[in-house]
C-alpha cells in the first residue's frame, strides 16, 4: 500500500514559484532603497547628486526584469544550445580583461572593463555561463547512463582555468565563488565522498597558499577576528571594525532609514560590499533578520524547484545557481560581521552593481523557466488567471 506524501505550504510547487518571484522582487526593491541610503553621501561627493548611483541601479533593474521574463520563456532546447558556448564565452570574457588597455583596475582588482558610461565586470556573467555549461555536461553524463564517468575531469579543468584568469586580476573573492560553485556542483553530481573531501581539502590549501602569497591578504586574514587591534585598526582593520560598529549601534530597531553615521566616510564600499552593515545600523536587528529571511526563502525555493525538475540539466543548473547565491551571501555577510576575512563580494540583489544584478537575473530566469515547465505550476497559474478574469468580467 502506497503512502501519500503530506502536502504542505513549502511543498506545493505553486507556492515555491511565488516564493521565488516574491523574494527576488522584494530583495531588489529593498536593495534600491538601501543603495540610495548607503550611497547618497558618496554619490554627492563623487557624482554631484545624491541619486546618481541609485539611478544607475534602477536602470539596470529596469533592464534586468523584462530580460529575465523573456529568457524564462526559453525552451530547454534553446538553453542547451547556449550552454555549448558557456566555456568559450566565459574564458573569452575573463581573458579580454587581462589585455593591456582593455581591463580596468578597481580597488586593486583588475577584473573590470570600462565602456565609458559604465564599468562592467565580465566575471559576473561568467558565473552564470559556467553553471549553465557544467549543468549541460553533467546532464549528458546522466542521460547516457555513464555514472562511472570521472565528474572531476568533465568540469573541473574549465572551472580551474576561469579561476586562474580571475586570480590574474587579483580578485580572490570572485575566484572563491567559482571554487565553491564547482564544489557544490560536484556534490550534487554524486561524486564519491572521499574524493569530494580530497578536492575540498586541496581547494582550502590553495586558498591558504594564495593568502600567504600576498601580504595584504595575510593582513586581512589575521585581522578579521580582532579588527580593533591597535596596530591594525587604522589600516586593514578599518572596514571590518566600522562594519561591526554600524551593526552594533543599530540595536533592535536601528537608528532610522538614512541616518547611518558610518556611511559618512567611515565605511568604504558602504553601498556594495558592506551594505549589510548599513542595513543593521539603520534598520537594526529586525532589518537584518528580514534580509536573511528573504535570502533564505529565495535560496530554499531555488533548490526545491531544482529538485522537482525531471530534466537533469535543469536540476544541475538550478542547484548550481542556488550554490552561487548561497555562497556569495555567506561570504558577504561573513565579511560584514567579521566572521570571515573581507573578500570583496556583493550581497545578492541588495548591493549596488549592474553586472552582478544582470547576471543574477540571468540565473533566476533559468530557475523561473524550470518552474514554469512544471505542469502543476502552469495549471495553478492558469486557474488563477481564470479567476481574475471572472472577477473583472
């Protein structure tokens, strides 16, 4: 006798779809508000208007939403076609940044290209392209029934090449995201536990070697547990120290939206890497918990939708996108709370950054498309549309 699985709010496919779309839009709108608040002083001093950076972020969001809507209607056949060129496009984007006269250095990281009116970060787009490509490769392996195929040889070399190109630009934070995404996709693919442990150990040893090889990285790593140390506070401890001061001064309800004191020159990158500290200062513990809840709902819905997919590529790509957003969230908030060294990555959908926002919406468009290919979701959406028509008629 078969036992039926109990249906709950978190298992109904339509609720997962609404959770995905709702948390994404809520984070994006909240991000606009906080980018404006965190960047207003910097924007006035450097751009001549308090709303200049907000306008840029709003422009990218206005472009990203219809783009994601259109791409979410793509068939799997189209996605598979684009996946073929994922590695070539990623390597090309990352390599062109290293061409003298093309790449631009921002805060010591040479991973940008200036288009005159805006700077773009190709590594952000490469994150999605590599996940798309790796998902298609792993799906081919599964459909062929080649379970014994060496998964590590299938996708790791291409990821390592991308990581090397990113490291040439001295961006350890982005390289770490690539590495953790690779680890996540290897785990999802069912790689043997011993092999996964060995790969993880090798990865952490590699990160340790990269930290030791650069004095400024050693300083960042040594100071994150005590950024207020007398000999480090005014140098590498400045950012994490003032991030903690902002979070601590916010209390339960915060000092009020727009009233942050740390953004007045004390906290560099207040609207990008350390926007979580401004949220904590202005909106308090309640504000930070709200952001964490929205991010948790987003990541949870991505993984649940991916697990429901019958097509292996959708499962792998969706899981990779979930790993990407989860890892970047952990690295950003870990840096802001001084649990991790400062690695210089943005908070998904909340921090300022046009390239990051576009690439995240590219990833979400794939996951939304996966949800819309679920018959239960499409049936529920059609019923909701019919009910709306009946009310208006």
